[in-house]
């Protein structure tokens, strides 16, 4: 899993749309994951200052995992879903999971009824 370097995906304010630049980054991560079929990746959404930030953090992590699964064919079960962490609220971090690291592959949205 050491072949999968840590990376950061940046989003525009108030958006969970994956940009073309982010799609290129994710294609590289997907290729590395496909070359290492036992590795998992932790997807960490930042933004914990408010309910809106927490929901947006969840939306962005979910968008990345769905994109990787649907567009790149990486099994959703190979991702560990984390959101609402401290850090730049417009970024999502990806890193290789430790060999014994486990976590949820899907998490219910924290505030699904917030207006977008």
C-alpha cells in the first residue's frame, strides 16, 4: 500500500462537484488501487465548524467514493469513510489505510435535511 501516496482533493466553496483536475488525481489513485487489490484508502473530509460544514464534508467524501466506484470500478468496500475532521473545509484527504486499519465504508449523512 506504500505505492498509494497521501493526496488532497480541493473543492470550490459550497460545492461537492469533482473538478476535472480532481478527476485526474482520482484516476491515478484508482490505478494504484487496482494495482494493489488488497489495499484500502481512507477518505477524510474536513470541515467541522458548523452543521453545514459537516454535511458538506460528508457530501464530498461520498462524492469521491461514488466517483471512484462508478467511474473507476473500485469496490466501495475498499474505502474507509471519515468526515467532519478539522482542517481546510474545502479539501478532502486521501491516504492508504494501515494494514490493520478498519472503518465504515458508508456512513449516514449527519444533517440530510439542511438546505444546500
